[in-house]
């Protein structure tokens, strides 16, 4: 075989020459078709890529939540609230729930469930404050919003939501009865006010200061003794005082502290209540009881603030309140 096939030396093989001529159109000419390889792209490490994506997603989520929260809190002035049964709750128009329960949207902040026989009226509504009147009946309110956005007026006084879930009723005599399920509610009238924490109840009438909070799981005898002392501090008997001092639990210290400050209480009863409270929740100083009995209001509130209670303004920790129970 000729070496021409391998290195084009030697005699030309006619068959090879013929084959070359046939394949010539398919020959590759580098000068006519330069080979351009793509530049190598920069590669990111997997952890860095994941971190960048997570950061971007977090920024978008935070911005979205902020916009949603701002939208929830905003509400046009005097716009009516929608009612589940159809129609709406208009400003200044009394509304009565007749045969079946009804649900009212509280702007964009929550809902109000009203039982049959309930009489309501929307007084004001707007970007920062909503006020309605409950003349009679029973409502369950679920609100997730900054303190003081929603206020319910009753014949006995005002019920101010501090970001929570609560049940409120007004009886035929005009007395308001409140039970707080989450957060805090403030009862206010011309005689004073009372902050009611989650799990506690209190009532309010127009003629006297709102009741102190009493936890719903307290013994019935303890509850009756508290209300008897509030109703007539001067005529309370010794057995009632013993019930209060013997049946109080650590969480009832708030009740005993507030009860010790009501008007008309004699010095001995006040001292007994404070001493019991000091055994349940430590007082700020060893001589706190005597100093408070002698009128040291600052020390009293220092003690109150030290109780293991959730802060009044931490409404946002009750984020589950935004969802139906």
C-alpha cells in the first residue's frame, strides 16, 4: 500500500485521489470557520445561592406583610360594616338581631358575633378608631389590632379593646358583663377603670367603679367573697375575709391587690389582703404592706407591675386572634 494514504508521500494512488476529489466539498477549512468557544461562566457556590434566594424571599415577604398590615388597619371614615346575613351596619342606624345569630365585620380588624335580641349601633368608624354602642344583648368580639382601636359603649360605661378576644353582654338593668379570652380589656366609666386580663371576668354598672378582675377558674366561694367585699366593704364579715385569704392562689394576687385599694375598706382588712398577696407574689420591699396601707401608691403600682402578667400593649403576640377559633 502506498504511503500516500498516511502522509501524502510516495506515488499517488488513483483510488485515493478519486476519493479525495469526491470529499473535497465537505472539507473543513479553519480560516473560514474559526472555532469560538463560549466564555466560562462564573459559578456561585450552593450555600451562597441559597442564602441570596432566602434573603430576597424574606425581603419580599416582610414587604408584603407590612403592606397587608397597613391595609388591615386602614378604613375609610364612616364606611359601613358588612353583615353576614346581608346588608350593612350603617353609621347612626340602630340595628337589632332578631331570630338568628349574625356576624359583623369590624372594618378589617376582626369580627363581632351577635346573638338574637342584641341591639347595636355603629357610632363612628375610620382609619384609627371605631366606636359602637351595645344597648342590650350579647356579643363575642375578636379583634387583632393596636390597643384602643375598637371601643364598645354600654349604659354602664365603655369597654375598650386592647387587642384581644372577649365576650360582652348587657342585661335589662343596663349592667355590662365581660369575660376576656385573650389579651386585655379596659372597663371605664365616670367612677374609675379596671383592666381585665385573659381568663378573667368583671362587671360594670353606671353607679359605681368597675369590678376588679377575678379569674374564671377560681372557686365559686372565692368569687362570691370578692364581689361581696366590693359591694359593701364596710359590712363584709370575717368568714368572707378568711375565704379570700385561704382560697387565693398565686395568680389571684392581682385580685387581692386591687381589692385592697377599694374605698371603705378598714385598715385590718386591707392589711390582711396585702399580706396574703405578699405570700403569693413577693412584694417589692419587706415593709411594702405597711407602706401601702399608709398610702404609698407608687409602691403599690410597682408591686402590681411586677406580677407575672402579659404587658398591656403586646397585642401583636396574640397573632392567632386574627384566625377564627
